[in-house]
C-alpha cells in the first residue's frame, strides 16, 4: 500500500510516531527492505555509502535492545536532573503530551515489531567538526528518507537516541564492531493506527531564517 500523498503532504505529515504505532500488526521484512532500498538513494559524502543498517525483528534480541533503551533513558533523566543538557520547559502542555508519548514508547519498545539501527563508519569521539559534519551528513539524509518511505506506506517511526548512552552494550548485543562504527539512532518501525497525520506545530519561519547576515 502506498498512500496518496503529494511531496508537500509527505514532508509536512511525517511525524515522530510513538503512541500510534500498531504493536500487534506484523511488519513484513519485504516492506522494511523496500523502504531501505529507497533510503539508500539519499545523497552522501562522495557517494562512499559509509553506512550499515541493523534490522531487528527477533523478539529476544528486540527485548534485549529495548532494555538498553530503557536504561539509556534512565541515564538521560539523571543527566537532565543534574542540570546538564538542554534547558527545556517540561511544564508546558505540549511538552507534557510529548512526555506521555515518550514514556509510552519506553514501556512498549520491546513490543514494536521491528527496530532499525543505522550506523556510519568510524568513531566520532573527539573528531574535528569537518569529520563530524561529513559523516553525520552521510547518514542523516538516508535515515530521513527511510522515515519518509515508511510514512508513504502507512508505517511510522520515531528518531530516538537515548540508547546511545549504552551504545557499547547495544553493539555487543548486536555484534556491531564498536571501534569501527557509530550508531546514529534507534528507529522503532510499525504500521500506524490510522494514516491521517497533521503537520506539526512550528514557530514562525521569521524566527529562524537570516538573509545575508545573522
């Protein structure tokens, strides 16, 4: 199934989906591979395609990775409570709604039919800004294309990163060569409950765009 969405609709309605992931509907491998095949057409540095993708549908492995995701979220909560990290007003209605959604995913990550972890070659620890920008710029377009391809086929995902607090442990579970690869995120993949999504709230463009000078 491919949804009847034009390019603008696809770009503005591809949301982070957590509570509307259908945890009981199986996701065929062929559909995931079709979305990945489209993602791999994304532009990347010198067309070197320095990426590898780990797709997890085994329930036992999924549960082990989900546990590390939960532990990583605990690490992030401790970090934020210590005053480190970005200053976000979690008391607003929008942030409260997002928090409920985040905790729903945390409690159900092990039930999500498929988990996907994209990796990029090399370690970025201590890398200079050029190297970081080049490597992230080679994996991020592909991961976003993957999310767009999922959306166009009635599936959803959310770009999560808290498991990276336990990146080495996840690498050990999945056999990822930690010294040679950097994980870019963890993507839960499932069909969505309903396919109608509205564009997300955004602040005015005038607050972010600068012509010719800052």
